[in-house]
């Protein structure tokens, strides 16, 4: 330590953990004791951190890491876009339909149904681009930064729309048994990977100021209905919830029947706003926040 470092009042008196770990790597003798897993520093011991008993610690790490990095990145709020990982982009529709011609009727119909929803890829792209081009900054932080699940289809459209507008965007990927990777439009230093669905869903909403929900499957339903539950029960303040695709949603969920049966209040149907285009969705957001 130099004389200047000794006299620096703001300097830390303890070595950073990274430096302590470096001491271990460089200076520990190779003996049966130091080579045994029990001797590893706890925070460098992956086998230890992956034990069942350490699950609460892993929860905390998955909460802290994205939160700290987003704070450092100056992300004040997000516009979250949920939706299917299976809807093809308009550019891929002809190829998908051509490949479906020889399929059994039921399988061909599924491909055709997905292809018919390719317009929502375009609307997700347009909404992300509109929000990103606004480049709203408040209190020194970026607002309405696009956030998706980081995967393909609707999620890719969201990140691509932000990228084409010259803006950064988030991708919150999840570890799954089958192969999954971030789409190429996610900003690399804002690309996160989660083990726990619960922590991923928490990060979707911690900074959310608006959420756009496009047609999707189990994952989209899970995220959408949890959001509705949080707002309905007062655990979360109201925000624009933009539901794209009335024809799809009213076919797969009978919202009116839920109200008729009394299991929700009729007024709960006002928690979300029907949309078909990106422009009307952004107009609703702008009106809600008096932008």
C-alpha cells in the first residue's frame, strides 16, 4: 500500500472479495487440506451454492443481480411485452404455410392459425419502436424501456422494434429443459437469465409502467393473469394493461362468463384495455400518464 493510499480517508480498509479470492488462487499451498471442497471460499463453491438448502440465497441473488445492473444502467421504467413464442413473423408466413401443405389436417390448421396471427408480430414491433423513439427521460433515468421474455416471435419483435429505433431493450430469459437462447436484438448487457420463474416474473413487473399482452400460451396466460390478480387485489397500483387480439382472447377466455358467474366483478373487466394496433395502445399509455 502506497503512502497516498494510507492517507486516503475514503479508501476501504478491507480487501474486496474478488481480491481475497485472488489471494487464495495464488498463495494457497497445494495440500490435501486446501484441495478439499470444504476449504473453498463459500461464495466460490458452486457445488455448495447449488445445494437445496441454499435455495433462499439463490432467490436473493436472482433478485439482486438484475436489480443492481438495471439501476446502474439508468433504467427507470419499462414497457413490458408478453406474447407467444410460436407466432411467425410476416416474412416467415409463406414458408410456414408451404411446409404445412402435406401435414395432417389438424396440424395444418394449427400452422394456419399461427400464420394468421403474424400481424401481431408487426404490432409488437411497432409498439416497441414507437415507445423507444419517444426516448422519454425523467429524473435522469430512461422510461418505458422495452422489456420482453428475450425469446423468439412476439418477444423478438419487441426487442427488434427497440433496436431499429436505436434504443436498448431488456430480455429476461428462463432456463428450460429444451434449448433456449436470447434473440439477437436484446441489448447484451441487459440480457438476463433466470432459474426461477417467480423471480423472473417479479422483475417483469418491478419497473413496469405499462404491459402489452399479445396472443400466447400457458406462459402468457400465467404472466397476464398474475398481473391482473396483483392489480385487482390492490397489491399493485393500476397501470395500462394493453390486451391485443380481442378475437383470440374472447375465444379462449370467456371474461363475460366469469363476471356473470360472480367469480370476478364486472368492473374487473376494466382492468385491461382492448387494442388492435400499436398506435392505439400508445395513445392509451400517453393518456394514462398525461404524456
